[in-house]
C-alpha cells in the first residue's frame, strides 16, 4: 500500500519589516498553520534576522537574504531544505529580491522560489521613472531565465510579491487602474509572458477562486477604512509548474490579517499541496 503523503502548506507574505512585525508572524502561524513561510520586504540584514524567535515558532530551517532598511527575502521551514543558488544577480543590483530552496519531502525534492519584484514607483514611464524601468527589466530577465529552462525539472513552486495585479478581476477598478503602476498593460503583458514559461505556470489562487470573482491581497495604507472601500489589488501570488496541478488541495487569502495591529498592507496567501 502506498503511503499517503501529508499535504504541505506554503505561505507567502510581504511582511513589511520582519522585526517590526514579528508578533504578526506568530499570528500567521496560528491562523494558517503553514509548514513553510516565504517572506518579502524583511528589511533586515542577515546578521540581524530574528532567527531565535522564529525557531521558537517551530521553524528550524531558514534561508535569508537581506539588507538594511529595505527589500529582503526569507524562507522559513519546518521541513529540511537546501539552498538553490543557480539564479543570476537580477539586473546586476544585488538587492536581495530572490531566494530559492529545495524542500526535502517524502515525494521527492520540491524547488521553491521566493520573489520580491520591484514596485516600480508611481509614474508608468520608463524615461521619466528609472524604478519603472527596473521593474520591467526585472520581469523580463526572470522571464528569460525561466524560458531557458530554470523550471524544466518540474515540481516547482514560485511565490512572492510580484507587484503586478494581472487580471481585470485582480483590481478594484480595471478601467481606473490601467494607467496606475501595478496594473498597466505593459506590466500585465510582461507578467503573462513570465507565466507562460515552464510549460505554463498554474495560478493557484485563481484555480480555487476563479474569475469573475474579485480577489485582492493588498490594500493601501492611505485607505482609512480599507474594508469599506475595498480598493484592493492582487499583488501576491503562488504559481505551480503544471505537474503540480493535481497536487493542489486548496488556497487561502488571509484577508483578516489586514486588520491585525501594525498590519502590513499585504496579507498572506497560502497554498496546500499533496506532494
């Protein structure tokens, strides 16, 4: 008799400072019981990352790539992992926007990529706004890397704050946000090209919550009553290689996390996989 594999729960969250919001990480663990947490915007150099506190939450295995004050990514895991360091230095900036690992699972290793794509500033013009050029270049470079075979091995999960809401149903108003950074056509088309690599990534959240239902993971701090206005965008994603489509058992957007004390403007997204 084949042993039934226990599903693994993988969460992604732009925490917007891991040290400032360390208590909220405990709230995430209590709410979703993840086996793996991928964090973005940790804003902590590696030597200042709160490893001891995170071990007390049950995550003995950690990979971190951080810098002082901004950016930074981390993978926290209850299961053993090994670093996967074959990615390029994205856009030659060394700015701590990607980390990858192989998770040691009973069904075989699972490659996990954690990305923090540049936000792109406020002006959707590459000539007037170098940050927007950086964002488009980053997405294009990632697309080329995966198109060249970076996920051909299969059993790969890609998560993170990709800072693009790809579908009309991923924003509160498609018409009003077409010229707003995160939902402009040049960004959504670029993300679609990235998603078409690796045999066509599966958008886990949209398998579970299909269009035309609206689905958001980010609400601006500028909205005083964010829940009433609900002017959100879906910027945080979980993608699976096609061979994992049948392994997907569920996905959750933890909307209530936006009401936590000292909340991040992003909320966690979790996918459950029988791998």
